[in-house]
């Protein structure tokens, strides 16, 4: 470990760095690492008070709190630094990049290994919290704001609260985090559930269309119009999610009677700021399909209370 290597690390990991003088005098993350080496030396020589006092001064000057007992490898860089907390038994490998607000915290009151172990080439995003005696494997990436309470395998990408493995292996070996392209594991699960629901609904409509008898003819005609309405509503996109309202599961039911069509939509609340926009879009898309002139859009205010919705509909009729 050398001062020259530390300065080169800053230039390698921060494109904002312009000159050596700027790096030496204006980078609190770098100052925190230098001061930690001094306090860690005192700590390993049983000068505990001086070690803690020097780390306290470092915290006051840099906004970075590193316990003097923490073990830190080479080319460790803290970008911006403010709000970073590293616990006593934490271990950090080589070439680790850590952004502001990161916490390597403990989960035990016993005097044992209670803080994380961060292996080489790990990137920890801003505001992330890593808790307990877990291990973050070599080359792993932790997205901003994640709370990690379980060990992370090498090369994995972790996002969310609590942290979930979004990708088993990082697609590249770069040392930065492309926050705009981080995967969302929960959205992936919801999308698969919605896809399964849509396929089941299509199978049910197919069964209804194949029913025998004169009444089935009327049902088939209504279902054909309903399918056309659903196809038209795929052009109505929820601006918050970027997915059409059919695939998103917002269309609960479509009822067709002569020239009248009723579209029941499921939203979190009728006070949702998108209600008027989506309602207007639905009406525009449905009007004129197979002679439909009257379109009524009903919004369910509590999508989890189907029984209440049914009772409410019966009272209105």
C-alpha cells in the first residue's frame, strides 16, 4: 500500500478527478482511508483509546466512520464518503468501490465476528446496508439502497429490500454500477404471474366459445367482441409502469350488451392521479368497436375486497 497507489485508484474509479492536488486535498474518502491506517496501526498495538480517538477525529473531518479494528485491503476507494459506517469486525478486500451512505453493520451484541466480509472487486451502491457476519463474494454488485442480510455469491447482482439476487452473474467486469439497467427480480415474478393469468383466461374463453346450444351462440358473439376490446386496450399504456393495462392485469372484466360496453378496471384507489387519464383512453379505444356507442368505465377502489365490490354492484343495479 502506498500513497501513489491510492491516488491512482482515485483516478481509475472517479472520472471527476482532474489533478493530483485535487485528489490529495479534496477527497474525504481518501483521507478517511489514510487516517484509518493510522488508527488501525494503533489498534493492533493495543493502544485502543488513541485508536478510537483518531478514528473519531477522522469521522469529524471526513464524515466517514471506520472502526479502527476493521481490516481494509489495497486500492479501496470511498466515493464522496459522507455517511459511510464500517464496523469493528468488517473485512474489506482489494479493489473495492463503495459509495456514500453505505453501512457495514453488525447484528449481534456478542464480542464475535458480527460484521460483513467484502471480497475483492465488489461494488457497493449508495445508501446500501450490509448487515451481519455474511460474505459478499468476489466481483459482486449491490444496488443503491439495498439491504443485504444474506451472503452474496461471487459475481452476483443484488437489489431491493431485503436484498435479492437479481442476476447470478454480473454481465460485465466493469467496476461501476449501471443504475439505469439494474434488473428488478420482483417485476420479473409479477410479469410471469400476469402472463400465466392471461393464458388461463384465454383458455377459459376458448372453453366458453366451444359450448353447444343456442345460448352459446350469444356467448360466443359477446366473447368475440370482448376479445376485440381487449386487443384494442393493449394500446393503452400505464405511464408509471410502461406496460399495457391488459398485461398489467388492470382489466378485471368486460361486459358487452348490444351497443353498450362496461369495462371494470382495478386500480389502487379512485383518487389515483392516473384514473382520469386511463379512463379517457379506455373510452376512446372501445368506442366504435362492432357498433359500440356507449362505454362505461368502472374503477374498483379496493382491489383486494372482491365481495364488497360485488355487493356494491348489486346495490347500484
